[in-house]
C-alpha cells in the first residue's frame, strides 16, 4: 500500500514547492534520474511494443493506465514540449547553467533504436541531478559544442523536445533537451498510443503552415512528420493544426521553403497550459 502511494506523495510534495532550485525539487529530480526514469521507460516500452503489450491492447487495462498512471504523470510529473531547432539554439544561448550530455534515457531503457545515443542534453537543475546520478555517463559540453550537436541531430531527422519536471502553474523546470525519433522516444509513443488525453505532451508554440505558392507537392514533409499532421490534397499539403506539435521537422526538410512556422500558442507551461489540460 505504501509503495503504491509513494509516487503520488512525491508528486504532491514537489508541487507544494514551486522554486525549481529548492532542495526538495532538486532531490526529487535526482531520485527520478537515478531510480525511477529508466525502469519506468522500460516498463512503458514493454507495455506498448514488448512482452507486456497486452496492457495497451486490453480495453480495461488501457483505461486504468490512462486514468491512474499516465495522465497524472503527463499533467503533473514529467512531460515534454517540442521546439524547432532555432528555438533550441536560442535556449542554449540563454542558458546560465552548465550543459552536459549523456545517453538518451529511452534508447538506453529499451535498446531498440538505432539512432545516435548521446543526445540527452541536461540543463539547469538537470545537470546536477544527472551528473550526480550517472557520473560516468554524462560529460560537460561547451555551448558551441552543444549547438553543433543540436544541428547534427536535426540533420539526422531527430526533433527536439524540452522536458519539464513537476510542471506547476507557477513555474517550469526545463531540465533536459532530448533529440527524439518515432522508434526511440517513449513519451512520444505513449502520446501516440494513448492519445493526448491519455499521456499529454505540451503542444509546441508553433504551427507549421504550408505556403501554397511554394509547395511542389513532393511529400518529403509528410514522411517526417511524427504526428501525421500533414496530408497532400490536390498536390498541396494541408495541415491539421490540432495535430501539429510544432517540432519544425517539416520546415527543415522542405527544400522549397514551403513551410512557415508560425508562433500561435503560448510558451508552456504557463497557467493556461494546466487550465487547458484540466478542462480536457
Ligand atoms: S516538403 Fe515542401 S514542397 Fe514538399 S510537399 Fe512538403 S511543403 Fe510541399
Ligand atoms: S506539421 Fe508535423 S513535422 Fe511539421 S511542425 Fe507540425 S508536427 Fe512537426
């Protein structure tokens, strides 16, 4: 009974204190990094694509997982929002903390993805937590090195997501920049398999609109869109803005300048984010 309650107690405790630099929130992030994250990702992957797949296939198990585990984690525990490459480069420029890089926690957890491994770029309180939890895995990166790695990841078709630890209406603890792919990123898979109401990610600020006069209908952007937000209609791409999470991959691959990323949503997690989620 106590063990079942423990995660909820930790989440609640983290929300009583909103300052990300508080000893409590830093300790919770360390505990998450050291003891919770990898087993949780491994379990989640297995529940969707591995031996425990029946959990996501079975209607009752799905319902219980969504309501009792995944939705609370996505809303209050740990979630992510996608950012286009230019915004991540700016985020790195704006960092006052050190930056460190280590192996992607998802790819380590399930070992089923062939993309590059060293893509987990911790920032702010994430640096202290992860370098302490995994001292042999993480190394400090100079700012220019970090920016080069972001560009390399984008060129390899990875999109960036900034993860938030214990998001509250009062503050954001952005602790890691991940470089994600559809076969590696477990939070992305959870969002796809269980839906936005099952495992909510934060929609990025941008929506990718098509510039009809430049679009040649080649379909390159359709192939890379992780959320399948793009479809070809009469030779021009139509975008479902409700599905677009603003990762910017489509704009990066379009050789004709046919995608315009427009900032249409507030930068999360603002109070509006939590209000939207509780209303959904
Ligand atoms: S990649 Fe560019 S040109 Fe090709 S379909 Fe997409 S928007 Fe149109
Ligand atoms: S349309 Fe797809 S690829 Fe383009 S920004 Fe939106 S989610 Fe990303």
